[in-house]
């Protein structure tokens, strides 16, 4: 059974992990264990000892060895005498902080209770444990929900706060807390900036608090809402590793703390910034879900859990199967295009066997540059020279799909909508506001604002045949204020408004493929992936920088979700010149497409593109459905290498890019992971390899002159007896 309850001890079992907790005699919910499968609760880990300045609950009477400042907990709250990172803080109408949450009941439910307005992993084929803690004086109950995904070694956690007393205000709430009474750990977080997102940062955990988060209104380019805690000596294939990943797209906070006694605490949830949420009597507040996973086999196995879990249970894909290969007009034309420009791009795409053309920013309102037009979602037929319906029909007649760009959440001051409704923008009255990319953010915490934009977008989609939408968001939220919404609710309710918009859009257009974007990867998170099965990984399309961005992103997110294109050289972001073969190989680690003006390509260049498209189609099932192995670290190593291995281990694709070249070097050896032990594999030229040798000694990459060489080796398992090799 995935969930076992015995004498107020609660055990959650996945295929390879066990999670245990206990409601003790005083009613406090204590954490016992999370790790490899176990069947006996380790109560002996709860070491009680009189420790100075660690207070004792009133009900402990004269027992000075019992302190919540020391004991491992499931949901630590303010006012309990635990001075470590808190998961819950409320304020009463009288201004009093704190509460006293004690165990009330526990029940197992089939599926899971929906989180109203929030994305979450599916309720199919899962069981959930719901533990209710209550403050009998305040008449407040907190429901901790644990859902068990046995086959992917994932446990999700979420929190509901039910108020049956006077109005309370939630000042802090975390969805998951994990305490460790022992262990020597490193933490891995993912920092970045615009055009260089999700760079892994690994450091030893030491005394104090390490906090990442966002108060930008989005999950942000700067810190991704994911954390890994691993053994100090953990590698890709060895050691224990724990992860938390927030299924949410707004402000967040994630903390790792080592306390005075060397114990560790890991917590994740909503940010306290711009958050002070009133809950009236009879209301329920829902905190977003956190995905947790554990691996005893290193970081690669942890990533496999997360990748498979998201693909199987989180990502809501309206077009299951292999995604279309697209070309986007942005780097080909920027704002300078007509309908005929897009049509000629589509004709060239057809010649190159590309599936879809996407018309990016600039087709609507008075949008000649980024100073005007956002908020006015009507087709600028004077600019296009035709209707959108006409253009989409012409492109479909070529046998291609057609997509367009939207930025529904933002508004320019130079727009009809702003002139009519300046209050729709998030800004503080009578204060000079902050512009970013010459635009403001619409107040999606207000349903009427969401409805106004939704109606405009639907009017476009109802009158043209659109297969794909690129949903962009090109700034952070500042000047947080709403003319309608309670100010402490604005940033949270904004995200709910975003999700409500996306939910309605997919209900109305069930076959619409949406690709998320926020200046590239500024909102690349599990919450958005629920609605947008692919997200533009970064506005940086440079192949060498993309190796690093894809490397960091792969720790948490599936490769099939990476929006990735071949772009022109010199690269528009870095000025770097890389071979076409290298740009294509790197872009194949994702959705694959093109971001350049192929109408100017020679016939030879078009033939190269056709060959690249054909190669990607050949390997796409393996790339999107196989297991991904990081074989090197492109941030430090001379070669960026990785592998895709089918679930049955019968096929593998080894990819590598030479980042740094030296004279008088002839080969670089890459150790290959993921192949079946003791098996033989054959490449497309007939060479046979021993999997054990490839894992131990490596695969030699022959080094030729020239920068940024790309290597691809396709292996298939040899069935039955074969010769041991061929030179």
C-alpha cells in the first residue's frame, strides 16, 4: 500500500522511497524519515535532551527535554518556540501573531482534493493522505495534503487553511518543509539573468539560512523555484539527493537552514514579500503544490523522476505526440514585416520540410515598435496588407501550421485600452511609475481585466485558423497596487488570474498548442508547464551559451519542454559564430526549430536544413521520451556532452560539442551512462562497443581543427551473439 496509518504514525511509500511522520502524544506532527524504502518507524531518531534556550511547550510540563526548537517537524509554525524557518504565520484581528496547531485527524483519499484555481499534478491513479491540524482557540484548521506517485518516486505536498473563526491574515505560508536531524549536505540552486537562466550553483550547507526567491511577480530569470539537497559527495550516479519544485509561477521563497545543532531544514512556498492575505470566516485559502522527490542513485536518477513525473502527471498537452518543427519570424524580421513577408517565410519553410511558421510581435494594434499597441488585440490589416484569416488560410494551403504571438498581461500607455482604462494597469496612484520595455502590467487580480483581454484574444482566434500561440511576458511587476483588490492579495491573485485565463483558453480551444515565454526563460516553472507544454528556454540562442542553459534546466525540467531554435550567425545576443551543425545539434535538445531568415538561404543551405529536420524527426521520439544523462559540465569542462537513452536501454544518442580547443590534442574521452550493463551496442557505421568499457573508459571523440565541433553517435543494442567489434 502506498499509504499506511498505524497508531498515529503515517507512512508513504513509492516504488523506491519511504516517507514517515508521527503525531505525538502532545499532538505535534513530527517528521521521522525520508529516504530509501524502510518498514520500521525510526522513533529513535527523535533525540530528546535539555538544551539551553530551547523552550518547552506548556503541555510538556516539567519536561525540559521536549522542545520544538529541536524536534523535526512537518509544518513548523510561529509561536511554538521553534525559532528556525517557519512554514506558517498568521495575524489575528487584534494584531496577535502565532497559533497552536495540534493534530486533529488523518484520512486517506483516492485521488486528491483540487487546489482551487491552481495547477497541480494529476489525480489519476494516486492516493492522498490529508492530515488536519487545528487551533481550537482561533477555530482555524490547516490541512496538509500528501499525494503519492508511486511509479515516479514523487510525493506532492500542499496546504489548505480553513477559517471558522474571526478574520485572520496569513503573513507567511510554505507548502513543504523537510527536516533532517543529521547529514552533511550540499545544496544546488539555479540562478540566472535575462539570456542566461538556470545556472546551477552548488555549495556546502553550513550554519545559517540560505534563501532564494522572487518578488518580481513571476518565478523569474534570477532564481528558479527549485532546490536540491544532496550528499556532499553525491555525483550524477551516486549518493542521496532530495528535491523540491514549486508548482507556481509567481513570488516564491525557498530556504535551506542549518541550525545551532547542525540539523538541516528545507522549505518552499509563497514569498512573504507583497503578501498579507486576509481569510474571512468560512473561507479557505489554498497554497500551491510542491513536488518532492528522492534518489539514492545520484542526481541523474533524481532528474529522471522529475522529468517522467511532469510528462506523465503535470503537463497538460493538447497535442500529445511529437511536436511540430517551427520557424519563428522574430530574429528573421523583428517588427519589420508584412503578411507577404510571413507568407514568403512560410514558402521557404515548406521547401525545408518545416511544419509551422509563427508570426511574432508586431501584427496587432499600432505596433510598429515596442512603444505602442500592447492591450489592443486587433489585427493591423494596414500593416499586414491582408486579414489574419487570409494569411492563415494561405499558409495552411501550403500544408503548414500557423501560429501567432501574444502578450496578454501587458499594456502600453500608447494604446486605446490604456487611454480608456488607465486603472487597468498595476501602478500606485499619484506616483511616478516604473516602465520596463516601455510597458506596464495589467491588473490580472481583477476578473474584469482578465475578461477584457480574454474577449479580445478570443475574437482573434475565432476569426482565423491558429494552431499555436506564443504567450510572452516581457517585464517584472513593480509598483504593486490594485484599485480594487486588497493590496496584500494582489500578487497572489494576479497569478490566479493568469491561470484562470489559460484554463479558459484551453477549454475553449482544446487543440491549441501554447508555448510559454517571459523574455525567454523568466517564467520557466512547473506551474506554467501545466498549461504550456513547451516554454522558450531563453532569449539567448547562442549554441554555446545554450549548452549551459540546457544543462542547468535539465536538473529539474524535461527536455521535451525546452523551446530551442537554430539561429543566425553572428549570434544576435553574443556575436559568436558557430557551425550550422553545432547550432542544430544543440537545438535538438528540445522542441527544435529555426529563428532566422531562411528566405535568404542558398539552395545548399536549405538542403542542410532539410537534412537537419530529417535527423531531428528520426531522433525526436528518443530525445523527448528517453532518459537524459548529463555526461559533462559545460560550465567547466572542455566538452559539453549528454546522452538520450530509451527506457528499454535498446537505443542511445550521444551528443557532444567541443567548447575549447587546444593544439596537439587528438581525442577526448566521454564516459557513457545509462546503457545496459554487460551489453554490446553498435553505431550506424557498424562499430560495436562494450557498454561496460564505455562506462569505465569512455567513448573517444576525435578532435579535428576548428572551434565548436559537434559530435553525434547513435547506438543500438546488439541482440544475440555478435562479433566483439570492427575497426
